[in-house]
C-alpha cells in the first residue's frame, strides 16, 4: 500500500502535479472512446471464458480482452496468470495433485499449478470458476473450459459475421520474458494466429498489450499491429530492471514509448488519483502528455462493485453491492481517455454512449 502511494506521489510530481479541473477533453483522434471488455464480461461470468466474451459482445463492447499464457505443448490459452488455482478447479483434481509446485515468476515466489506444466488436452479437462466469489456470483462455476486463443478468434470471427462494426480483440502477453526463458515465447504463436485470422489485413480491430517492454519491441520489429504499453501504479517492467512505470509516464518516458508503441494502458489512478479518503482527486497531466507524444490512453480497470469504486460513487457499505460506475467512468472520459477496460461492459458502454451524446 505504501509503495503504491509513494509511486503515485512520484508520478504526480514527475507529471507536473495535478492539472486544472477539466472541461471535457478530446480523444487523440477525435473518435469516441472504446470499451474493452476486461477478461470478457468478467463481472457477470467467470473471466476468460467464451461465455464471458459472448456476453461482452452482446452488451456492446468494442473489444474483448484475452490475457494469454502458454501450455506445455506451446498453445496460447486465455488465463490472467500461468498459475491457475484461483480461476479453475485444478486444486480439486486428484489426478493433478502432483503437479503442484513452487516457481519464481518475475521475481516472486508462486506456489500452485502452472499452465506450462499441462498439455492442452490436460488443461481442457479443467473447468473455470469465479475469481472473486465474495463479490460475484458463482452460479457459473464448473461450466466452462479454458479457451485457446484460436478458439477465441474463431468465436469472434463468427460473431462478427454481418456486423457493420466488427468487435476487436485486445490480447495481452502475460509474463512474456518468463515464458521465453522456458522456451515458450509468445510472439511467434501470437502473430501466426493473428495472421491466420486476417488481422494483419485488418479483418477486425486489434491491439496487442504488455506490461513488459522487450516483447513489444520485438513485435514492433515484426509487425505494424497497434501496440499498447501497459503501466502499473507501482514498480516497473519485469524485463527492464531499473526502469519505473512512474518514469515511463513522464514526458520523456512517453516519447520513448512512442518509438515502439501506439498507446499506453495505465493503472487508472495514474490518470485520476484518489484522495486520502478514497474520493476521486484531480486528474494528472498523463492523458495530455501521452496525447502530445501521439499515444492513446486506455486505463484499467473499471468495476461496479462498491469494493472497487471511489468514495462518492459507492452505493452503500456492502462491498459486493453495486455503485455508480457510470459516474466514475464519466470523470475519466472528461480527461480525454481514448478507451477503458471494464469488467462491466453493460455499464461502461452506457456511460461511453451517454458522454458521446448517443
Ligand atoms: O490489460 C489491462 C489490464 O487488464 C491490466 O491488468 O492484471 O487485469 O491484466 P490485468
Ligand atoms: Ca489484462
């Protein structure tokens, strides 16, 4: 907590402290902001399942977001992290009990079950479950498989048939330096799959995102697909020791990012920090500075539960209750952000349309 506060303080100082109160600012290209369904409509279905992506599209999301890790046999699958005990039933499967192990991933010791220790056929026997059972329904636990990236793109191509505005895909490479270090790099399978489905020919919109730097630069060398440099509110890229996200968010850092990427995906409090009581404060200059460098800004993650909302937008004291997500999103849209990640496209799409006057 203190580390995050210190990092945000550093960001505010390097970014020139708080800007003037905003009248609504424009997006970089003047187009309406996009709504990215974060891990699908993950506020209403278990994250990273075809059911979550399907609901996101039905609710009007512009993009669906799969986080990608690899199996032992080199297949890209959608999971937020390679350790899968929080989002699947693997811990209850006696046949996989001996796969439990400890590893160091990006400098952190992690204990559990890891996708890279399972073949795709083995992973397919698992079933997804809700990550946040204290805040969200578990009614859908046990129903859905872990989807491959190929299955997601197949599903999306079918869903886009006949649509005037195709829904895009916004894949994130998870732990790419770690996966490269064990002989399972993301870049080749990712680009091959996007090629196969026509994304280089712009079959539908796409952004590729990563918290790390090296894989984005490698992707830029091989492709002109739009790239997003993610930033957390603390620390720095796992593959670039000595570099902080706070420094990357300062004007010189943004200029450097613009040499290999098309936008940034910052932790949302880098755009609007919260005050001591958790109320939204004044925006920083990050959106203005990123736009000046020619970079789009897609902050994360907007969620409707009171647990996540700023003071002032909460709808009561029950952490699982729903508050005024639209109000939080509207404050961000006024800063000129070019899009946002939300677990709740139902509310996020409505908020974006309202601000656009639609
Ligand atoms: O990719 C944007 C946002 O999803 C980053 O956070 O940890 O949810 O992948 P995470
Ligand atoms: Ca993500």
